[in-house]
C-alpha cells in the first residue's frame, strides 16, 4: 500500500499548480489538504471552468482536488463588533 504524497512534495507543487491553473481559470486559492494517507492540493475556483478546459487531477505526482466556491470577497465588521 502506498503511503501517499508527503507534505514537502505537496508544498513544492503548490506554486506550480497556482500558476498552471491561473492561466486557465479563475483561481481563488490553493491549499494543502489530506488525501488518503498523504497530502494533496485543493484548488478553489471562482467560477466553473470554460467548456472544453480540462484541469489536471495530478501535478508532479501530487493529487489535485478542485472545487468551485464562487467569488471570495472581504466582509466588513458589523458596527459595534470588534
């Protein structure tokens, strides 16, 4: 049984994944997540990829999970809240 991708390999692939995906789709964030017994990358997208765009499910041997989360905006504090 494979032990999975180690954290260092996932960290090394993170910048490459962000750069690769940003050329194809609207990326809001790329993070490291647990996948099976190792680590992978979770790519959050602002919108569905254009029709015909195929996003890789693995980069440099690191699994890539994709989720469309929508546009992320900063929220202001409510008056009287610290």
